């Protein structure tokens, strides 16, 4: 299904479209549907975890990360 397949969607305001998207996400969550994860995503996560384990380096706390983001604004 595509956006253009939904009748009158072009008449919705941006806030109405956002609410529609939220409703769609909620309906997926309520249904308990499992979304398959592509093998490429699983492999990438495994690779990243392996790199982190072999060279943990210095990780930032959430506070440190937020501070860095604020200083770049």
C-alpha cells in the first residue's frame, strides 16, 4: 500500500497526518505483530558488538552526550 492509495489523504493537515501515523504505530504494537529483522541488520549488530567487546574505548554517559550536542548548536 502506498500513501496515494488512501482516499483523501492529501486533504489531511500535517498534524492530522502525524496523528494518523501514531495511530498506525499503536495498532501495530497492540496487535503484537513481530516484524522480521533482516539478516543484514542482525549481522551488523553482531559485528558492532564484537568490535565493542574487543576495543571498548571510552563510552559517553547520556549526560556527556547531551552536553556535546548542546555545545555544537
